[in-house]
């Protein structure tokens, strides 16, 4: 029997996953949570074989990393609703075992759960292909630091204080970033870099 923990903040999706996987005689849903902050303590208590986590959960990749470090016997599967190679890169870096799209056919999802429970890795083929053809980042490490803070909503002055730079230097970095990646403005640069997996 494969024991499964589901962590998904959308009620309809969470309920659908519970109903779908509970219908298989070799699977049981040990718990279904709506909050990522309960995932690690619940997993440590229940020791499921597989944790299925929604990609849009707050700190989802951090949860995968914690599970990978604290409960090595547990496989982790992320269900994403977007085809972004950057998400796949972050998930693999965190130690994910499976990465699927939310529109994966039910039979394929059940098969993926069985495979990751046996120690295999299962990655959506379209995402894997997109990740292979992702362009290399033209940004320096410092530019990535600046843009990452901007993506978190920090102003130029806040970025400058955090990175021990002058506000003028931060603005110069942002101008260079916009020019390098062909963005229209700061917000567009964040979107382009995030979609490409550079952040």
C-alpha cells in the first residue's frame, strides 16, 4: 500500500486528488493539507511514501528541500499548473522526485505515484524538453541578486541597503538588466527572468 500526503491550497484540486488516488486499491491518502507550513511536521509524523505538493504553494520548493533532507525515504511530486522551465529547475535543485502538470491524465498520475514510490524519477516530458532548450542567463550574479530582490517588491533604496550598494548603482544594474534581456521595464524584466528560470 502506497501512503500519500497531499498538500494543495485549492480545495477543488485537493479534493480531486484525494478522490482520484483513494480510488486505487494500492494507494491510501494518509492526509490532505491546505497549508505548506504543516507539510514537514505531518510528513515526519505519518512517514508517507509520497508527498504530492502544489507548485503554487507558498514556499513549495523549500518544503520539498526540507522533506528531501529530513525524510529521505519519502518521494516528492510537484503538480504544476504552468509550463515554466524555471520551476522545473528549482524543483530538481530542491530534490524533487516527480514533476507533473496539473492536467496530467489520471492514469498517468497514478502510474507516476507508483513509480516515484519505487525510487524512479518522473518528469513531464514537455517541461523537460523546454528546460533543455532554455537559453543561458545573460545576467551576472549581482544582477540576479538585484532582480530577485526587485521581484520580492523591494524598492531601489531597499535593494541598495540590502546589497550594500548605492541607489545609483542599483538603478544602473536594473537598466543593464532591462537592456540585456530586451524587457520594456523592471516588471517585464522580472517576468522574463522568472519564466526563463534565471531567478
